[in-house]
C-alpha cells in the first residue's frame, strides 16, 4: 500500500475513533434527538455520516464543532434548521 492510501486510512480511522467516543455522550443524545426531526427512519445513520462530514453552515465537521465550548448548541441549532428546511 502506498503512503497516500495509508495516510487516508489512518485519518479515517482516527475520525471513526473520535465518533465512537462521542456516541455514548449526552451531547450525542441531544443531537440524535434533533436529527430525529430530519428523518425518523434514517436519522441515526444520517447523523453519524453527517457528524464526520464537512458541514457548510458550520464551516467544519460537526463533530469538531460539537467538541468546542458551546459548540454542541451550535450543532444542535444547525440540525434544527436542517429539519425545518426538510419539512421535519
């Protein structure tokens, strides 16, 4: 495997490790509740993917913003705006 592939895989593993540590937190439960308004059937899968993807409205990955002081409030509000725009 070349170094570019190894670097990419290492980055993705680190991101997934962070996500795994975030899931059992109260902050994640708050976001899960807010995401339920987006699409009740697919909300958790959608939320997990969204947390580790860059979000234009936040200027960063939601998981990065959520771990900053008052960041969880920003991420939760962003999710609620998404829900309003999707008719949730």
